[in-house]
C-alpha cells in the first residue's frame, strides 16, 4: 500500500508534537451510477475518489461496485474497489475482490500487494508474507515484509536472506533496491542510501528507488537532496503521487510553507482519496497557529483512510498540548486498533496516561513502545520508565 510520509523530527517528538510532514457483503446493485455502462475506467475511478474525498466512502463503494460488476475484467477499478472495501473494514469483500482480479491476471503484483495488506490486518502472517513476496519486484511491499517478519520473530533471518540475494546479484537493480528499502525500514539510512543509489545507477528510471532514496535523505536531514531526488522521480512519472507528496514533505522540513502548500494542493487534486497530503496540510495549519484548522484536516485524512497513522499521532498531539486528554486517548486507542505495533502511538498514549497520573497504564504503553522496534519511541520510553522508577520488562526488538 501507499507509503505514509515520515517527516517526524526529534524536537517535535520530544515536544509531543510528532507531526507527519500517514460489515456488509459486496453490493452489486447499488444506486444508479452516473456513467453509461460502456467502459470508462478512469472516469469511474475519479468519481469514486471524489466521493471519498467528499466524505462519502459508502457511496463511492456502491457506485464503483456497479461499474466493476459490469466490467469484471478491468483490473484497475476493481483494485480501487478492493481498497475502498479495505478502508470500510470489510475485509472479506476486499479479499474477494482482489481474488477475483487474480482469476484473470494471476501474476498481478499490485493486487498481491493489496491482498497482503488484508491478510496482515487479519493477522494471517504467513499468508500475508506469501502475498507480499508475490508482489515483488516493483511494489511497495518491503516495509510490510519487515513488519511481518518482526511480528513472526524471524526478522534477522529475513534481513540476512535479502542481503544474500543482493550479494549474489550485485547488478540486479530491483534486488539492490529491495535491500535498500529493508535498511530504510530498519532505520539504517546510510546503508539504505548505499543500495538505493546503486540501484539508481544501474537503472536511473527506477522511481521506487528514487522515492526511497529521497525518504532516506529526509531522515538524514539532507532536505535539498531529498527534494531533488523526488523532483527527478516526478519528471520520470508525473503521476507519481508518493514523490509529489514527499516534495511537499521536504518543503515543510525547511519551512517553505508556500511552496509546500502549492505542491500539496496539487497532490490533493491528483489523488483526493489518499490521506498523505491532508496530513501535511494539517501540519502547515498547526505550524501557523491554526490548531483547529489542523484538527479538521487530520480528521479529513482519517475520513478518507482510517489507516493514516500519522493523522492519529498528530491529532492526539494537538489534543494533548491543549489538555484535552480524553480526546487524545480516544485518537490514540483508535490508531492502535489499526496499527497495534506502532511505537509512536504507544509512546504518546503513555505520555497521555502519565500526564493524568495513570502511572501503571503509562508504563504498560512505554513497554509496548520499547518492544516496537522503532528506535526513537523506544529510547524515549526507556527514559520515561526510568524517570517513573519502573523496571523494563521487555528488551525491545532488533532494528539494525
């Protein structure tokens, strides 16, 4: 699935403001669809996206289901329909929709990527790993595989296997990029760049590697290089939403709010059903002192996708900052229902409990953050446990 932006700075995190620069059955006879039943997949998908952006997820599903039912062999609209079922929490319908695509296109990597997300959400770890592996190369599945192998307990073995494959195929651009992405998700950004740039040298048109190289530069605080790489990606593929939204993230990190607003507005027009740009627009509002406007944009991000983890973080941080602890708790608990291993969410919930003198609940959340494998929340959580006079009960997960 789409990579959620990470533009979380240490200072912001320490200040409890970790802004991110991310069941009914199938209804095949919904309300009347505005298009004729002639094939018009781009129009059908755009209308569905606009409905989602307007807050009408259920209406978007009903309308797109009509079109997909009439055009069962068109993969792109069916994938989007599966994505919308997933956002509704209707996992059986999403799985059925993706599986139907694979009947006609049994090697479709994008569909396997999405099917893996369904299985992962249902905690079907082995099924998810198998689906994500079938989606490679060329899809954004490495981060999911890292998280799943961490959940399974064989992360180091998985890392070693990818390293071995990369060493056996030093001129295979996709293998080098995959290893670079593994290192990115293990927070080893120097090594990530080493292999991502090697992949780009062999294939300068590898937009996936360019996007992750830019993200690695962001994490290394090399913002000019990051924006340059994202811009190069966008020149190669003007419809690359990730690269466009990440340019906005780079502009935000350097305080270029006017430039960021223009880029993010363009990203919203390109893919109004995705949450990333809304989250970063909320960051701009908060930075300009309009915290209520920021809340509205974070809620909009969650309306189009309940899996936008960065929106939960930022929303809770604003509530925490203004002493609205019950609202902060609610946002964080909802976030943890969709991302139960997210270290930042656990850490922030611990701070919210601590600020309300709920010591035992706070320590429990800090323990979970420490075990998440995300180094910054883990480090901060160990500090808080020590300050509270507690004892660490979990060693944390390896991340290098």
